[in-house]
C-alpha cells in the first residue's frame, strides 16, 4: 500500500504542480475545445490525450524512446501554443476539421506530453528492477490529477456560463489568449535552452 501511495501521489502532484503548469494549460485548452453540451466530443479528446501520454510514458520508462529532455520540453510548449492558435483561428466559426483529425492530433500531442511525464518517473525509479507497478501507480496519479483539472475547468466554465451568463465563445477567447501568451513565452525560453 505504501508503494501505491508513493507513486500515485507523485503522479498526482506532478500534473497538478503549478511549477509544471504546462500540462495544466494543455488540459485546460482541451476542455475549452467544445462547450459543455458537447461533452461526448470532449471525452474523445481527453481519451486521445490520455492514450497518447500513457503510450510514451511506458515506452520511455522501458528505455525504448529516449529523446533529449530539452527537445521534449520545447515540443510540449509548442503543442500548447499550436492548440491556442488553432482555437484563435476558429474563434468565429465551428472547427472545420473532422473530429477524427482533431483526435489524432490530440493523440500525437499526448505522446509528446507523456515523454515529459517520464523524466520525473525515470529519475525516481533509479535502479529499481521492477518498474511495472510504480509505472501503473504513477500513471493512475496523473489520470486522477487530469480529472481534477478537467472538473475544475468545467466548474469554472459553468459558473461563467450559467451564473454570470457569459457566452462560452467570449470567455473561451480570453482564456485561450492568456494561455497562448504563456505558451509563447514558454516556447521562446525553451528554444533558447535548446540552442
């Protein structure tokens, strides 16, 4: 039980840590992709992201995929920036991209974010012989944190939409611009680190 708690809380803390806010920003953008009434499409995006980061978390933990951390961190920032730009380009209209295309792109971005999760996990594992259970528990912690972020953003959206009567597209625009600016700053800083 102690092993479960250790790895579960590590995964939970990793995704909800405000110092590593890049994952929070990306999940928030996913939640803002569709209004609350289109929860089925939203569930599809979250599933794609989860599937993607689970795959690369496993591959990286078993040393099958090992990109440089600075490159991974840059790609994470660029994924956030590109989703923010996508939202801005589609502000006045519904997205014209088929859901399957959006799902595949989200899956690819999930693959990138999984690599980011793996650096902490691998550094903590050290020379442990069995990594299957720590990997599983860590991933469950990440998923629990992701659900927490999703619920928080949905509650915030419901408060703005139903209590304050703000139209979804306008508060979405404000949040997307703020997240996009943070992602642009992150991308520039990480590009400088890479060079």
